[in-house]
């Protein structure tokens, strides 16, 4: 046998391990232009509601003219003052949702006229014209009473006194009563009716229904005005001082002037009452609207004024049922 060489053809291999040490240095240059970031974040918990505004203590005061000139406005045997009280003030207040406010709401209704001259009247005397006699320049016919503390029946019983009020039927001492309702003894009575300390923070809202025939000759000016450094002498200066004093005490004034013709006296009064950011709710009402109110007919300008009054009171969270 010849010699043979055998080779096993099996794969072979080798393993080598390399270790590489290196330092890496990366430099970047960037520039942002018109960068807009949007964020759509979602929370499992909703955000807390905003705090509820606390209602202010509110005093609502109505002054209704029952002078001889005003009472003849409706052109019938009835008294225009009674018509306003019975056909407008009382029905509207009976629909007031006073219980829905979170604070006291006092209501006061006053008829005003005048019994003779004003020179003997002492400011703040609650309308008493002649001492020892039942003669008044104005009368508080209802209130002040906190309607927020009464149910509907209790409120209606209070308001029923406005039916068939014995009107004064005298001259027109508008400025006398305006001065009195701004004095501290009157505003203190409002606060006491609300159950708060006199002088505590509150809002006061005054509604005036009048014509344009007033009397003012020698009315004394309250010391509460003169202490402010005001010493008016003539009637015109006294009127301005009283109006300025009134506007210091009332948050808002809603003035309803029943007149058919423009007069210089009324224009000055409207201008003075309308000055200032907290006033300006001034409406001219034709006398025919008062007559229509008494007859149950539509009174366009009066209705417009009442609607504006309700919108204004809604800002104090006082609303009225339809």
C-alpha cells in the first residue's frame, strides 16, 4: 500500500478582542426663529370656581310726590300720587325676589309734599311741619323694613298700607325731604332695620318720582352739610349743596320727572342730579303716562323707566318676577 496523507477539512477561526479608548466632543450651533409653543395640558381635577361675590346690604328708598300740582297730573278725580303708589310701586315690590339676596334689603316708601313755608323747619325732624299738630312736609308710609327677612305674605301685608294713602296735597318741598333722607338719623334708621350697626358698609338706592313744581325759600341747611365747609346763602346755592350731600350718601339715584314742557328749573335739577358716575338714571315721563297707568293702559316712557330701574337693581342681585 502506498503512503497516504489525510487532511481533515474542518473550519478554523480565531477570536481577537480590541479595546478602543476615545474622547468624543460634540459642538452644536442652533438658532430659533418665530418660536411658537403650544400647551395642551389636561388636569384630572377641574380648577376651583371663582369666589362668590358677597351681596351688599341694600337700602331701597322711594320718594313719591303727592303735592297738589303732582296729584292733578293724571287728569281725573283720582290722585296721581295714589296712582303711582298703588299701580306701580306696590305691585312691583310685591314681585321682588328679596329672599334670594344674601344680605338684608330694606325698603322705605315716603310721600312728600309740603305744608306751608320751609323757614321754620328744623332739618332732620322727620317731616314734622308744625309742632303739636299732625302736619307733615313728608310722611314715611312704609318702612324701613327688611324684606329679606320676610316671607311673601309678610311682605305683602307691609305693602298693603300703600292702598288708599291719605296724600298731603300741599306745596312741593322736594329739597327739604332730599336733605332729610341723606342725614345720619334717617340712614341710621335704615341700618337698624337691616340689623347692622349704623354707619356700616352698605349700598343705598334712591327712587324719586316728581313733577317740576317745587317750593324752596328759606330752608335751613343741616349742620351735617355746613360741617363740610359749605355755607350756602341763596336758594340756588342751597339746592346745589343739598344735591351734592345727597349724592354722597346714595350709591345710585333713579329720577323720574313727570313733565310735558322743558323748564329752566327742572333742567338745572336734572343736570345736577345727573353729574357723577354713580348717577344718571334720569327719565322724563309725560303726564299722559300717569293717566294711562291709572286706567290700566300702556305707558311707554314710564314702562321704559321701570325696566331700566329693574336692570339697575339687578346689579345689586335684586330681581323681580315677571
